[in-house]
C-alpha cells in the first residue's frame, strides 16, 4: 500500500501581522486615520529642520503679527516669528517627551509591579503603599508639585512626567502578575528548579506585556498633554525653545493681534492626542483575546 503524499500545510500567520492588519483594517476607518495622523506627526517631528520653512527663533520687526500668506502659512507672532515653523519644531519636543517619559515609566513601574506581585508579602505591602501615595495626587497636580520643586528644563520635565506615570504601570503590572503567578506553568517552572529571574523574564513578562504596551500607547497622549500643560504654566519647556504649550502661553497676551499661534497649537494638541487615544483603544481591542 503506497503512502499518501503529504499535503502541504500553510504556516500559521504571524500574530504581530494579524494585530497590525486589524489595526489598519478598512473596517475601522477611524483607526486607520489615527494611524496616519500619528505617522505624519512622527515624520514632521523627525524631519523638522528640513521641513520648517524658517528658523523658529528668528525674529523680525518687519513681520510682526502678519496674517497668513504664501510666505507664512499660519502668519507670524508678536515677535515676527513664523508660527508654522514653531509648531513644527514644537512637534519634536512633544514627540521626545511623549515617547521618553512613558517608556521610562513603563520600565520602572513594570519592574516594581512585577516584584510586588510575584514575591508578595512585605515587599508587596511596601511597594503598594508607595504607589497608593503617588496615586493620591492627580497626574497634573503631581507633575506641577515636582516641577515647582525641581524647576523646568529638559531632563526635569522627563523626570516629572515619568514619576507621574509610574503608579499606573505598577498597578497594571502587579495585577497582571498576580494572575499569571497562579498559572500551572509558573508552578511547573518553580518545581523544575528554574531561577526566579529566569521565570520572570521567560514566563511572567511576556504574558503581562499586552496591557503594559496598551497603557504606554495611551499615555503617550497623556505625556504630550501634560508637557503642553506644564509649558503653558511656565514650568515646562523654557522659552524661546518652541513647545505647543508655551506657544499658546506666549500668544495669550497678543490674541487680538495674532490668534494664529493659539489656533494652530491648540489644533495640533487636540488632533495628536485624539489620534494616540484612538490608536491605543484599537490596540487594546486587538490584543484582547475576547475580541479576537
């Protein structure tokens, strides 16, 4: 009896590709539009020196409060600076703060949450009380308090935003670790004699990464919003360096002479924050096994 020929079996699709396909699916035009906005924001921020038509710090008394024209698409401010160029360079600051702060907070907060959830006991109580203390203050209030103590400046703002976001990551990581800690494969790993750090790196972190990644995506938008708020209050990015927050702050006293900085910066903050929120919600749905 001759053996039947083996039928070719198609390889299982890559999970990452499936998630990407769901994110950009035409069935969700809002998600696709949000992804395009985020991509455009990143491109503008990275290529700011080559895209901006003028030096964002260059002043001209001959162009004060100019209306939008072919030379200045969004007009100029009270110092004769090109508004569009300042918005483009402000996007670079927003991107840096929006990516660095949640990334640092995710690393520190996830580490604290995993340690608390995996070891429990006294360590869990100490870390949980510290996180509860930070959670007692709203993010913006906590950021204002720390900024007032440390002052402005690039690294101080990064530190302030990171501290404000650490409690949320720690809570999510702790809750996810407590759930994973009870799984049979963790007990089997312990019984097999694997070291604790090996179990955490191989089995715990990969299985709690989805909610952490989703939270980090959502808080990129929060970081951009908080940085703009701190800059507007004068304790964030220091002038004359352009930031969407201090662009609005500088333009408030000249709103009747040139409203274009407020309109442009406000629109940019609204669109980018909304796009990141929509993308974060879509990523959460794509990573949720109940909606797969």
